[in-house]
C-alpha cells in the first residue's frame, strides 16, 4: 500500500467533494481514487467519508484526520523540495547564540563570510555570555567557550581548542609582587569570568591544584576583564586569543608558566532535530575552519 498516495487521494476527495474531480486532479480514474481512500480507511481503522450517489461528505473522524493528513503531506513536500534545492544551494534561516567577545574578535568576520558565500541563508544572531540550552530558547545552536552542561535533545560538537593564560600588568606586579606558585594567588586580587566561578585550577608536577582567589572584579565578558588587567586592577585568566596582542606588546605579563591551565574548547551545542540540516552542518564546518585559521594569529 502506498500510504502517501492514499493520503493525497483522501485530501483531494475531501477538497473537491467527490471521486470524479479528485481523480482528474490526481490524473487517475475514479475507481483508483476510491480504492486508495478505502485502503487508507482500512489501515487506520475508521470511516473517513459518508458516500452517496450524489456526494461524498467527511465523517467526524474524517474532519479530524484531514488537518493531520494535510500537515503530513505539507511537511513531506517541503522536505522533498528542500532536498532538491540542497543539490544546488543552501537556503533557510539559522538561529544562533554566540559569546560577545568571541563574536567581536573572531566569529563576526567568519559569519559574514558565510553569508556572502550562501546568499540564500538568513542568520539570526543573539549575543549570550552564559551556558544556555538552545532547544529551550528556540535556537538551532549555541556556541560556548567554557565548560557547559550537556542538555537533553542537544548534541555537543567540538569546534577548536584554545589556551588560557594567567596574566597581569607590569604596574600591578610592581605594586603587589609576582606570584611564584598558585598558592601565592591567595594574596592577590582576581579578575574573574563569571561563568567559570572564582576558583582557578592548575596542573603541576604533583597533580591538580585549586586556588580560591579574592575577587576584585567579576564579569561575563573577557574584553572587560582584559581592560581591568591592563588598568592594573588585578590578575586575570584570559583566553590567549584575547590577551595575545597585549602580551606581545608587554602591557600584560604571563604568570606561572610552570603550571598548566586546563585545556578549553569552543563547542557548538546543536538542537538534535536540526543537526542534520545541510545549512547547519555546513556552518559548523565553516566555523571549525575559521577558528583554526584565526585563533593562532590572535594568540601570537
């Protein structure tokens, strides 16, 4: 039994009020249209039409089923049309959330390049500096640069690793001294990225160390923290792509080089039922390439 053909026959009969006109629209004979409707009624176990010699009228069950059938066929036709279009071009809307600093320094140019290449894509962008579930917020995907929770119905896609660096200005270090060990940070002022909390973790020869540092400033934007560090207001743990230019210029100094910081990753959190769309998978590959090419230049 061809369920799709039977659904189309049912919708045509409901629309035109009889088998003859429905058959003409479907390019079949009336007996075929009637047989398809009968097969559908048998498959779902209910009568869809009241038939007479004069007319065909939807039953109550038929009226209820009509909306569902119309939706199913519309979704199928849209999917088939989308697959046909995908052979030639990408099109459609992408709803995306990204961190403010990452967008300003890296992703803005990459996303504009993506839009130039795919002129039938519409991008809706929200700047969000916190871990969010894109499915609950009604987005296709969210980019995160910090440890994020795994969400039900969301796929985590690693995009690119990045380094963190502990740093401060020469002026601050001249006034407060340079820490030689993570434990020395207890006597310093910390500039903290809010989503990561006020505990810094290090990898040393003796294993992992955790240090709770006194906060002087807490913000959800790394550019704000970099400005505070440059102003001599404390020690910050910044992504190297944010601090790279200041480190090269000597306006910030890297600290505790013998103690490694945990590896960080940029990740895309993609709503599961959207992950296989061609425009989403293509965008993810585009972002991977953009991060791979751009981050090393910024990190120096």
